[in-house]
C-alpha cells in the first residue's frame, strides 16, 4: 500500500465565502481571527481548533463545511 501525504484543504471555506458574498476581510472582522490566521488558511497550513470554531460559529456551519482532507499528488 502506497503511503501518501495528506493535508487539510480549506477550499470549501473559500467557496462558502463566495456563495455568501463575503470576503476574507469580512470573515476576519466578524469572527475576530487575525490576518495571520487568514494567511495560514490560504496556504492550507495547520490551524488551531479555536480559530476553526470561531469560523464555524461566525458562518453558522459545521467543520466539514469549511475543510477536508486531501492527498498530495
């Protein structure tokens, strides 16, 4: 069995923002998360559960609505 590197993708979050007519700046201001956290999300970097919870509360959604596990190609 081949061992693939996996990572979290936040593409679902960006699509959700588009669907709701929101910009990253709007999310940052409404949720109280930092610009640095938005930048890390944009690079699919590790994020604390505190930040993810703030996003879910702000967008009134579940964690699976904003992220997924993907395989590196």
